[in-house]
C-alpha cells in the first residue's frame, strides 16, 4: 500500500514538472450563432469553449497563452469566451498583436496578465448591428444591456475606469464616419486597459514564473 502511494506521488510530481503552456489563438471574426462568409478567417466559439474546459482540467498544461488579433464579431460569443478565461484557476496571459477590435478588448482583459505589442491597436466602439451604430441606446434596451455587460466586464478585469471607457466608446472626433476610439499599445497601458507593453517572450516569461509558483505551492 505504501509503495503504491509512493508511486502515485512520484507520478504526480512528474506531471507537475512536465506542465507546459498551451497557446490559443483568437483571430479574425469571432463566430457565434450567425455564420460568417467562408472567406472570413474566424474563431468559432463552440470550438473554443470546450477547449478551454479541457485546458483547465489537463494535468499536462500549466498555463494558457492567448494570442489576440481580432476583427470584432459576435458579442455574445466573445463574452462567453472571456468569461471562461476569467474563471480559470490556471495562470492565463493575453497578448494583443496587430489589433484587438471591439470584443477583443474584454478578451484581452480577461487574462490574469495582459500584454500588447507596441505596434498593436485596440478599437473601442458602441455595440452595433450589421454595421449600424446604435446612437439611441434607450430605444434599443437589448443593445444597451449588452453594452453595459461589456463595459462592466472590461472595467472589472482591467485598471480602466468606467468613465474613461465610456468616453473612448462614444468618442466622435477620431474615427471617420464612426463612433469610438483607436488606442495604440502605449496608450492602452496608460489608460489601464492593458497591463504592460510586451512581446511573446514577456508573455511566456510571466507564465513560466506563475507555473513555477504553482509547483512550489503544491510541493
């Protein structure tokens, strides 16, 4: 009996030492219940959700790296992915590359630690349908509630205040024929939307440190 317990402990220690990092890419449009054209590169949320659950349960995975280059998409699907990431026990780290458009903002904020490449940008605008800006949200209570959920999620999981985020979302001076703001790497950090400027090595270093902390806590 003692030998069996000893073998089990050795096996568990081995799995701890072998824990690695899983890389999840969320790129292009986030596809939900409405299908997108075949020529649009998409991230299908029904594929990502069970993958996140499997990562959380895997004894071989110690941390999750989320690479983001989004172009908007289904708000409900994006929030579902963000909520799962935010609820994970394992260390998570997001890295915004190229652009984080619309729903990419809460996805970036959902991780324990967020980085943005110096050349990357984040686009923030009100909730819309079929490209139409909802200019009178009190007329469309459903969209107003969705927008409130986004604002609440982002401000809860980042250092950006509600007032600042709403101002960015409703800015009329920056985008031609549109409402909202485009925030570049350094500015996103200054506003508290993202934790730090960084690259792949920074994100991986953070995750390795957190995984090592977890190993030490379990030993």
